[in-house]
C-alpha cells in the first residue's frame, strides 16, 4: 500500500487528523481514484473528484477543494 493510501485510510478510519487535514487527505484520495478511473483521452475533472469523495468517503467537498486535490495529485505524479 502506497504512502498516500495509508494516509487516506488513517484519515477515513481514525481520529488522528484534525477535520481540515482529514478532508484534504480524503479529497486527495478521491483525486487519485478519479484519475485511475478516467479514460486515456479525458483527464479527471473536479466534478469527478467531488462525486467520488461523496460516493466513496461520504464527504461533500467544494469545487475548490476538488481542484486543489487534483493539482496536488498532478504535482505528486507529474
């Protein structure tokens, strides 16, 4: 399991993070899933991230949080 997924799992299942950090980590996890689920020709959108955050983690995030998570994901992976 990669480092980001350990952090996402901890954010989802424990109280070791404050609410802001928890939301950021889960949004980043949603961005990772959105990227993995997107097709070759269509990059993941902020709306995809919002949808996945809600469906997978029960987390309602703003469009700004979704965009930030996508930018961070792209920065980490190029």
